[in-house]
C-alpha cells in the first residue's frame, strides 16, 4: 500500500511505526520462545543428571 507523503504524511509515518513495532514484537516473541525452550531443556538435563547421580 503506497501512499504519497504529500497527501497523507501522518498515515504513512503511522504505518511505518506500526510496522516497526510489529517487527520488534515478532522478534521479542521469537527470542522469548527460544529462551523458554532452552531453559526447559536445561532443566530437563539437570533433572536427569540428578536422578542418575542419586540412583
């Protein structure tokens, strides 16, 4: 959707800001999911090691 900046400068800048926020939100959500998965994997590994040591 291409808007000429002379007719609607506010709408264009608003769309650009929304796009930047959306990209940032996607990146933050992706990184949060990756970090949660890594933490779960580490916790599972620690639990397995503790069970092996206690056995």
